[in-house]
C-alpha cells in the first residue's frame, strides 16, 4: 500500500502570507493600544459607574427632572426656600447661617456633577483624540475626491458642449414648436366653438336642423373633452342644451306645418311628395332627437284633411245647384240632403276620387319616411359589424405589438413621443385644410379635429357617414350618432305601416259618416234596384282601390255597405212580396195571354242567362201575345201572376249578380217568396179563398188545372235557380240550398193535392149519379149519358191546360174511381156477369161509356180494363 509523504514546510512558504497580514497586524496593535481590552474596560467602567452612581444619589432628584426650570414657582420654592432669606426679627444670624449652608450644599451638588462629567470625558478622551486624527485623514481624502470630481465635471461639460448641447437644443425646439402648435390649435378650436351659436342660427334660418344638431353635439363633446375647465365657456354647455331643446320644438312645429301643407295642397297637383329633401331632413332630425311622436301629428293632420275633403266637395257641389238657396238652408248637411240621387251620386263619386288621390299621397310620403327609417336601421347594423371587425383587428394587433423603449429627457416628455408628434403635425394640418375646403362643413367639426390632441373617437365617428338613396331620388347621409336601437327602429317602421292602414280607415270612416248623414231621411232605403246597384258598385270599387293602395281592407265602409244592403234586401223583398200578394188577391185564375217580352224572358233563361233581357222598343209592339208560354218545347198555360212571378224571380237572381254580398239573404228571401206563393195560391184555389177575395162563384176544374200548371212551371225553374245560387255561394254555405229541396217537395205535394181534388170532384159526381143507376132500358141509360157528358166537360176543361201524359194519368185515376162506384152499385143491385138480360144492359151502358171516353182527344189508347167492374164468381 502506497502512503503519500508530507512535503517539507519552511519559512519561505509563509512569506507571502506574512506580507499580506503584516499591515493588518500593525493596524490591530495600534487599535489595541488605543482601546483597552474589553474585560479591563468593562471592569473599570463598572467600578467607575458604581462610584458615580453613589455620588449622584446625593443630588436631589428634582435637579434630574427633564422639565427642571427655575421659572416654575414650585420648583423655585423647592430649591430656594424663602425661609432662608427672611432677615426680619431676632433670627437674622440663624437665617444667615442657613443661607450659607444652602449655598454650600448647592456648591457641593455642582461639584459632584462636574466631577462626573469630567470623569465621563476622561473615559472617552482617547476616542475623541482618535476621531480628531481621523478627521485630518478624511479631509485629505475629500480634497482628492473633490479634485477628481472637478476633473470629471470638466470632461462632462466638454462632452456636453461638443456632443449633446446641439441635439438637446433641437429636441427642446421641437417640443416648444409642438407646444406652440397645440396652443394655436386650442385657440383656433376655442374661436370655432365661440362661433357655434351664430352658425347654428344660420343653419336654423335655412331649416338645416340635422346640421345644427350635429354642430351642437360636436361642440358639447369638445367642451367636455378638449376645452374642459375653460372659464370663458362655463355657460356655453347649458346654452347649447337650451338651444337643442328649442330646435326640438322647432322641428315638431316644422313637421306639423309640412304635414298641413302636404295634405292640404290641391289634389289636382301631380306631385306625389311635397319638398322631399325637406321631409327627409326633418325625419332625420326627429329620429336623431328620439322625437317619435311625429307620426301622431301626421295622423291628426290626416283626420282633419279627410274632414275638409268631404266638406269642400259638398260646398263645390251645392254651389253648382241653382235650386238650393244657401241663404235659406244654412247647414251644409241640410243642403247636401236636398240633392237628388244623380247629383248626390256624382258628389260621392267625387269624394271617393279625392280620397283615392289623398291616400296615394299619404302612401308616397310614408314611403319616404319608411325608407329613412330603414336606411338608419341598415346603417346601424353595418356600423355594428364594422366595430366588431375593428375590435378583432385591434386585439390581433395588440398581441403582436412590440414595446418600444422611451427615454426620459426633458419636462417629462419622451423621445419617441416628441418624434411622433413631429410626424403627426403635418398630417393634422393637411386634414384641417381639407375640411376647411369642403363645402357645407360644420365649423366646430372641421376645426376641432385638425390637431391630434383634439380629435376624439366620438367626434371622429360623427364624421363618418354613409350615403343612401331614398326611392324618390334624394341622396342622404346617415350619421352614426343616432340614438335609436334596432328594436325601436323596427317598431317605428311597423307604426308607419299601421299609420297607412289608419289613413285608409279614416277615409272609410268619413265616407260612412257621409252616407249615414244622407240616410237620415231614409234616402238610401228609397233607392230603386238599379240605383242601389250603381251605388253598391261604386262603393265596392272604392274599397278595392283603397285595399290596393294601403295593402289592407278596411271594414267600416264594407260594414256600412252590408248594412245598407240588408236594408235594401228587406225593402226589395217586402216590395215584391207585397206586389205578389196584391197580384194573387186580384187573380181570377183564368188563362192569360203571354206577351212577347215574357216569352223572350223565358227564352233567355233557356239559353243559360238568368237575367232580365233588355227591352226592345220596336220589335215587341209588332208581336202579338201568345196563348201559352213555351218553355223548352213544352206549352204552359199560366195566369198573369205567374208571369210576373217569373220576372220577380229573375230580379232576385240578377240582384245577386250585382250585389254578391247579399247572396245568402236573397236566397232566404226568395225561398220565402216561393213558399208564400205556394201557400197563398193553395188558400185561394184549393181552399176556395178566391170566392171571397176576388168574388168567384165557384172554383172550377179549369181553375184547378191552371193552378197546377202554374206550379209545375215554377217547379221547372227551381233547379235552374238553385244552380244559379250554388255558383255564387261559398262552399261552407251550401247547406242553405236545402231550402229549394223543401220548396220543390211542397210544390209537388200541392200539385198532387190538386190532382186529388180533380179526382175527388169526379168521384163525388160518380157517387151521386151511380147511386141512382138502375139496370133497365133504354140503352144507354140516362145515368151513363150524364156521366159521359160530365167526363167530356172535364176533358174539355183540362186538356188544353195539362200535358197529354198528365191528362191520361188523371183520367185513369178518374176511371178507377168510376169502376169502383159502378162495381159497388152493381153489387148492390145483385147484377152479375151471368150473360142474362141485366148483364147485357150493363154491358151496353159500359160500352157506351168506354166509347165516349176513348173518343176524347188524347185518350184513344187509354187502357180502361172494364172487366174489373164484375165481382168474381164464387
């Protein structure tokens, strides 16, 4: 194992250390001699301290107080009692001794204190003298340092003079120049703000409300930001606020004046919108100030104008009628009621025409207002989008922007700021010159933004505008400082549309009042069918025109028309029902001749036209009346009442075509009319009411047959009438057509009752004659000759009235009744079919009856089957 050997250490190894430490050792020895050892010093100090403390305890504590002062009476009396200074009486020697003793005591106290002070000084004498020695060395060091500092200052001064003084002077001049530019721009801004009120007055004199409001808003913002604290402008802000309130009132008054001028100008003027630029400017100003009640003002003006239109039309019309004495009839409404229908109709037509033009103008004006509102709404949306894009770009720019180091130089400014302002100043000057050169620029906005210090975000945003075009061709500038939200603008746009609907309602309401004013004396209810139809068509045309203009159907005039139509229908129906009643009460139920015009009427129905034909002046007089009415090849023998009833039915159908709104009412009334004719004719003929009403002696078979044929004619036309109404009824009201089914059934029942009545007449005759029948010569017997005579009369009475088929069916039923009564009588006489003499007599009579019956016209091929008269053999 290897063990390393330690090297030989000599004094030379410590030479370097001794040289380094020797100087320190000398300083240590010197300090040691000056300052005694710690323990010796502490012991000496402790002993001395104890002795001094003992001596000091002899001194009264009053002298040791921090607030010791002889000027205090208590302290003075304690230190120098007065009793030692009182020399009166016999105590003089004793007092002098006590005073001397007090003086010695105080001297002793003084000596103790001085000794302690001297002792304390002696303890610190070495440190004091050492400090004095160190002071000299310190003064030497300070002298050398001062000389070095002086040399350094001289060098720095030379460097400052050669390298820095010129550059710093340039920077100071740049800062001074920038400050001067700021002061100049601030003064120019103040001068511009000072001119705000005169400029606003000039703008208001030309009705430039938007420009005046923008100028006030910009000035107020400059006062709050750039010129805050300027003493001379301390009242300008409140003055501008009052001026802004005044402008609000002026705009409201101006819009009211504009509305009055626009709505009350002559309706013959072709211009749709009056002073469109003025309207656009007013609307923008009102929107800017959130004065949204201007639509209510326009609505009030519309009501007044609508009243004036009717009043002026009535005045113009009345002045043209010479028969109306305006001095006697003072009230305008009474003058209007004196017009006859053609005159009043022309007046109403003129009013409707004026109302149509009025609504077109209102729509054009509201379209301009609506376009302004939409342009502001569109600009708000685009501005919001641009702000979002700008915020995104700024956020990205802030993330990538490096921080530049700025050096503090003079008066708290930075080098980078100084250079930046020096670069921006020319740009600001150029901007100022450009804005001052632009026409119609506001003084405040043009000057206040010329320097970068005065250009604020809000004021610069007001300079950014977007150009939009109104449909009328006016270019507008939409400012971005509109205070309205999107919801408010959308609500305002809806209110504009509602105002247009309200304009239509106003016109309709005024028209209704005009109609009601004329209808007070029952004028409208007295109109004939053609006059009412003409009036109805005019009103329906006006309703459609207003609906096309305003986009919504107003119901007031339509309701008034429906109300008048209902009254017209009632009167129409009552007149015709009364007429029919009078006709029936005077009807003698005899066959009437058919005039050519009624035949033409029926022919027109056959061609598919359910309408009253036009009267032919010459051709009708040359044609003679016909005996029967020919309907689709069939002959109808009718009474005069039925001919007029057919015409009345066609009047109902034509009224439905002319006034579609009364279709359901007309259907009900026509059903009532047909039912009335059926029931009343039944009372008069079957019920023999005509005997008392008209004075007929008896109801003959011819009356019955004629009544049946008249009913059949009406039944023939019921399907045609039903189809006519069905084509004009809405599907949900098809259920009303069941009235025609009920009427048809009632008519068929009535016809069947008439047929039964005819059979009953012959049945009673057979019963009367055959009950007296005796089987004996001669042949034919008188009974059968009488029966054949009555059958011939029956045939003659009905054959020309009823169709051949109906006549045959009727005689078959009569023959059946005859066979029944004959069979009953033969059974009563016990005459049987045995081939005997009685059987032969009966067979001869029956053969006579059969021959006569079949000899009648149209009954040749009638199967009588006379074998049924005999009872079957048992």
